């Protein structure tokens, strides 16, 4: 049976400005997305029966509510084969961390099944499909660092610096909905130009709300600011700090309290999922 194994990377929001609130409840924003080489791994195996299976199931998430299964269902009616798919996942990206783990898993599933099921969607069309699953799904389908506007789906390809990062997750999960519905969230930050964004002149409007609601985020932020310009990614809970060398990042990581999860990773301007998928496609034609 044909099997395709892909990394499913995390992302960072190098800044996040909320510029307005729309009538439908969504927020207009500006952000700078960059991938990091911290990844889940998804394995896709074509099967002789038409079912969609996922192993292991995510604890507390119904099978049909899982974004991986929802992504597969989106493509199921477009497949040009009778084969089903068996999906297995090796999960290391934390939930509720603001690093896009669920959205990345969904996008990786779209990319894999678009190939395996011969759906032949363009990346643009696949990203439009992915938007139904969540505002962060299109960036993972797009596969390159980008300046984003709208609700996060209007993407302009960019290439920010690729430093090493210390990524830190305090012992809590921050629901996106809680942050975006908080009455104290700033919703009128003036728009900035891409050139200013690439100079990292922005901030994260969600930071102060997350710090106020979650003492664990506040404690971790204050600790990390001892070493530099600490930032929150997405709506939290993960915080990060950029370093020029991996040794510097590991030196600070070694000082972190054991109660927090930490990772040293590298910024990537192309998605590791796209890199591996392109190599796999090329190997099928040799």
C-alpha cells in the first residue's frame, strides 16, 4: 500500500495586531506568520476500503470533530480513487498553545490527500477549502512565511530572518475564543506596512489579556523577559524568544523551571511539510 509520511509544523505569530471587529464576530488582523521546525508527524496509508480512520484518536475529541478527519471529509467527495485512508499521528505540539497544531494537522491532511487521492486542487483552492476549518489553516496550506491580513487568510509571501527560538509553554491552555471575546482586548490597533512588520516593530494585542486571565502566562512572560524581548504567539499560551545561536537558546532553556515545557527550534520560511511532500512527489516520478 502507498504510504506518505509528513511533518506537521508549528507556527509563530511574530506579531499580532487586531485592527477591527467584523459584524460576523470575526476580527480583522495583521500578523506575520513564520514556521518552526517543531512538528507533529502524520502518516497516511491508502486502503482498499473507503473508510477514513485515525490512530490514535485525540482524547476528549469526537472522531468526526477532529480537524484531521474534517479535512479528509472535505476532500472525500473530490477524490479520483475508490481508496480510503488510514491516518496515524505522532503528536508533540501542545493544544491551546497558540502555535497552530490543530490547524497544521488539518492543512497537512489536505496537502497529503490532495496528492494521494489525486484531487488536483491548486494550493490557492486548497487554502480556500481549508478556511472552512479555521482561520490559521490557509497559512499551513500556503507553505511559506507570510504577512497576513483579513482574518488571517490574505497572505503575502515574506522572508523574515530565521533565528533560533526558545519556545516555552506554561502549564495551561488558552482557548482562542476566550481571548477574542474578552471585553478588554484591544481591537483598534492602526494598520502597519509590511516593511515595518519585517522589522518586527509590532506587538501582540492578545498578550495583556492572556496575562490577566492566566497567572501562569504572566509568570512565564516575566521570567522570559529577563533574557530579551519575549513575545506571545497567537492567543497563547506559548511564549517565545529569538536568539542568534542555538547555544544561547539552550543556555536559557537550561535555566527554565521544570514545570514548563520548553523547546529550542529554528525559524523556517518554507514549511517542512511542503519540503517533504515535494521530495516525495519527485521520487514518485523517478
